């Protein structure tokens, strides 16, 4: 879960740091950057104790992360399609006798390593 998902409800920086397993300084740095781009907003919470500062994702932030997620998914799908096309070309080269099985396996292994990011979540083998 990323920092923006954790800020769907207002949260203090200290609580966020603990939940994310990060230092408070690192969280403050990320929050400062997210504030700059309007992804999160500061909220002063008052109650029976002293006022405290919390952060919450903005509607702009929700929109941005949805669009970013959609774009990443589309990019990953294009990468998988490219991976499959390259595999087909290796298959044809093997079938035509242009390469031997050892070279085929080497090419396939190198391609899988080069394009591992695209393949991680899809279990492509």
C-alpha cells in the first residue's frame, strides 16, 4: 500500500511513518513533495487534546493516482505484448534452423531478465 492509499483518511505523520515502516523524516519529505503538487492537504484536528496536524489525500490526488495506475497498467500490457512478439520471433528462428536450442534458451532467458518488470505481476514464464 502506498502513502496516498494510506492517506484516504486523515493521518498524522508519526502514525503514517509507523504504519509504513519509515522514519518520520522520510515521511515528512514525501508529504512536503505531495503537498507541493496538491496530492495531499494539511488538516488541523482539534479535540479534547491539543490540536494536531494530519494529512489527507485530496480529490486531485485520488484522480492523479487512478490515472497513473491506469497508465502503468496500459504500459505493462504493452510490454507483455512486446515480450510475446519477441518470443515468437525466437520461436520462428529456432523452427527455421537459424539458431540452435542453446541459443534459443539464452535469448529467451535474456529477454525474460530484461523485461522482468513487465512480467512480475502476471506470472509469465
